[in-house]
C-alpha cells in the first residue's frame, strides 16, 4: 500500500472565504481594514507569514489565538470541496493507496475543515510548510504530493517524491510550471490519470 499526500487549503478544500473572513476579523480588532483580495493572495502561507504583513509589532500568539477562535466558529462552516476533490480521493483509494494531508493548517482544525467539506483523509499532519512538509512525506512514505503552492513543489522535491501542482490557489499555472513539478493541472479532475501515469516511475525516469 502506498501513500499520496495532499495539501489542504485550495487543493482539497476551498477555504478562501473562511480564511479571509477570519483574518479580516482579527485585523479589524486593531483598526486595520485589509482588502480581501490581498488576504486571499496569502492563502497557503503559514499565518506567521501572514499577520506580520499588517501587524508586524503585535504578538503573533495573541493574533493566532484570536484567528483560530473565530475560524472554528465562523470560517470552517464556509469550507467547500474543491472541484474533483472527492473523485481524486476515491481514485487514490481505488489503487490501494492511503490519503495523507500535510498542511500548514493546525492539525485539529484541518480535520474539521475536511469534515465540513465532506471529505476525509487517512492521516493528517499540520503546522508544516514547504520543505518541512517534505519531512512528513518521508515519514509516511508517500510517493507523490499534490498542492497548489510553489512551497508544495519544494516539499515534494525535498522528500524525493513526485510533485503534482494544481492551479486552484493564488499561484497561476505559469508560475507553478516555473517550479518544475511533474505535472501542472488546472484542477483535480485530471489527477487520477496523472497518478496512473506516474505510479511506479522514479523521478529519474
């Protein structure tokens, strides 16, 4: 049995509205009216990369606690499955592989977001970004990783596994192509065929 890894936000689930709403809520507590599109462009980054853009002098742990409290109540209910997400998960399991989610999102919250979107994973590892995700992929013996951010491609390369990019987040397909993944998809509908083509191949094939 193999393992296929997935990023979460904007890869398996459309969490944009919930994230934007909760970040805006925290910022307004400090008198900052941030543009929603500006916040949306940061989705996929850890929050310790996001809040300092607007509140560099405020204690991050305080901001994070306020965000998580708001997101659990108001953000998670806005979560939807990304197009093709259910079919992608079904395709992975149809080949006898396990579904691993490796995300920058806090692990317990990641599980709630998956549940809200009507999805599930066999294992969830949270609080990781870019190359740090690669360590989790290695530990779980994944053979491929699917994500929407250049950091996800770096994660796959760090782990020595196939990198599959989906242009469903803030990063365009052209920008993702520049990171040299094994494949770039417009959404997850094409993932089952890509997994079939890559299954059993090495990065040097």
